[in-house]
């Protein structure tokens, strides 16, 4: 076990600062817990995290604010000792005792959420050569645990590691609208760019007197016009949380003003059906 004042590795290169005396818990009013995790919060952190686990907080001690770098207003940085409860994802062996640094929001009295003996979700990587020491993938990559968040996280991890899982969408590469043979018929194809270069596309087909038929594909072939993915699925997350709010002008290669306007309208229809991407992490 390293001394509690030892400097832990941290994603934002936290300085090695001495610890301030922990605040007394006796006679203090109850403090608000960590905010509940939305689907996007869990997916944001789980995607690419080498280790995803549940741990119970045993000790929580603040670092001195004046000696901590990169701390946002209204937050504090804390040294945590915890006990491993469950490993959800990761190939690195973990012991029972864990240590890490985390940023936590402070209440009006400057106190963090009451976390001692509480279970939390951690998204981290192991620190080479320092058994039991973790580096969170972001300063606040510790979320509240409850049975519902655990079940949702397991579903996300299963989807992320499934063969052919939807890849990260980074933008709209091309959009083209082509009129049909009948008046009022048209089809817009939206070709998306992804982080690993894998194909992804959306097609919007329109016929007179019929609602738009939307197809989404994360492969070479567009599937049936089954509409946009349902909320709180990985495919929905890739689109609703990362598509730009408007169709990029340079991406719209439709011929003529009418076709370009139709492509823009079809893109807005897709966004409307996807809906917002709520996040509780700020």
C-alpha cells in the first residue's frame, strides 16, 4: 500500500499535492448523491475504457485546491481508496484494494457527495508498475451505481463488444437527393464518416401521400426501411449523440436548389425522429 499522500497518475496530469484534512461528517446535513447516469453518460465512458468495474468507496480525502491543476469551478479533486466489487470489462487483473483520484462536484458548503461505503462505477486504466492504482479515463469517470445503471451498463458493454457493432460516427461525409420518376418521389442518401472508416449510411425515401421511410445501416448494404434506431441503443447513441445539428453545406452534393433543400429537410427529419441525446455529466 502506498502512503495516502503519494502522487497518483491522473488523466489530466494532476499535480502531486499534499492532502487536506478530511471534513468531519458528524453533525453535517445529508449531502446529495452523484447524479444518475443517462445512457449516453455510460456509453461515453465505457466506449474504449480498458477497465469498467464496480467498487465500494472506503476513504475519501480532498487535495488542497490551490495545488491542483485543471480543476473546474465548483469541483474538488479527491484521493479515493476503494474495494473492488465487480469487473465488467477488461483483461487486466485487479486486486481488492484500489486507489485513484477523481473530480467531484461540491455543494454550497464546499462538500462533495457522501460516498463513503457507497458503490460506484469506475471507467479506468491500470497504472503500469503500480498494483491497485487506477487512472480514470476522465477526471469525473466515476458514476453512481444502482441496479438499473448496472443493467444498462451491461447492455452497453455487450453491444460495444458484439461483432459488427455500430462504430463511432464523426460526421456527414456526403448527402445527395435524387428525384423519383413520379412527382413528389425522392430519395436522400446520407453517407456518414466513422472513426475507423467503416461504412455507415442513412436513406430517406419519400412517396406522395406517404410518411418518409428511413433506413439506417452500419455496413455496406442499407437495410429495410424500419425507421431510426430506438432510443437507448448503441446505434441510436452513435447517431443521436454525434450527428451535427445541421447538414454541413459542403457535404450536400445534390444537384439544384430544390434537391439540396430536400436533402436538408430529410436530414432534419432524421434528427427529429432520433430525438435529443440527454446527458447528466457536464
